[in-house]
C-alpha cells in the first residue's frame, strides 16, 4: 500500500508528465519510446531501492538504542500528523479553486526547475538511452525530498518489526509497487494518450490523491505507535 501510494504522489506524477511532454516535443520514435520508458523506470527503481537500503540500515542502527528509538518513533508520529493536516488542507484549498499555488506540500520551485533542466539534458544527450538512465537516477534523488514523506516513515515501521533479511523482500515489494504507476503512465502514453489529457486527469484527481495521502499518514502514525 505504501509503495503504491508513494507512486501516485503528485510530485512523481507531475515530473513524469513533464518528461513525457519533452519526449513529444523531441519526437522520439514510437519503437524507442517503450525502451525510453523502461530505462527511465529502471533508473528510478534502482536508485530508490539503494536509497531505501541505506536509510533502513541507518534507522536500524539508531534503533539499537532504546532512547533513540523512542525519539525516532515520536518524531515520526509528530511529522506524520503534520503531513496529514497539511495534505487535508491542500485538498480543501485546491477544491476551493486555489489551484496548485494553494498546495503547500509539493516540491520547491527551485527543485522542480532543476528536475526539468536535468530531463531536458537527458533527452538531448548524445546517446539517448544512457542519458535517460542517468536522468532517472538524478530525478529520483531530487524527488526523494517529496516522496520521502511516505518512504522514511515506512522504513521506520519496517525497522520496528522486521527480523533477519525479510526487510530486503519488503523493500523490493515497496519499490515494485512504487514503479507500477510510472510504468502504467508510460504504457498509456505509448498507446497515444496526449500529455494534456494526463495533466487534466491529474488535476481532477488531485483532491482524492491528497486525501489518500493524508489518511495513509494517519495510518502510518497509528502503526508506529502500536507496533
């Protein structure tokens, strides 16, 4: 659930739609489009997986100390409650016609601009597919500022209840679910759906996605407290 919800995060969706619009302008041939999508998603998957491994080890190491574990748990719970309130607030403001300017929980404009520049360079790289792979890596690192709102609390929860090497399987499952929405959007785009339709669909469902995120933040807070 966490991986799938992270994958439909508006931060991820908006960046991917911009990337698809660049592919349209660059007139990437149809037979190359599928390869581009798979390579981009592979770069995202591997990077997110490695980030998760590093963070999990760090959290597990700190959790070895009882006092530090309590501090981590309560800090996560407090942050998740704040995230839930802000997400619900974003949903209310957007439904009242405030538009994206009324959304507080989003990537900073400076990071969004940097992601857009990286995507443009990746498409214009002299060898397309290696450029796309590198783009997936760099974009995932920058987007983690936003997607980490779900990822880090989930890793904290995993560190509390996962013994042995079971965590690596859970982390693989999380990242597979995270990447499914990206693959699905590429598949839809490959079959001729215009990027503007995706943008309109995103706007129509922004309130729902924010409410789902807020509800999941509350659920994660409850699980961290109870387990």
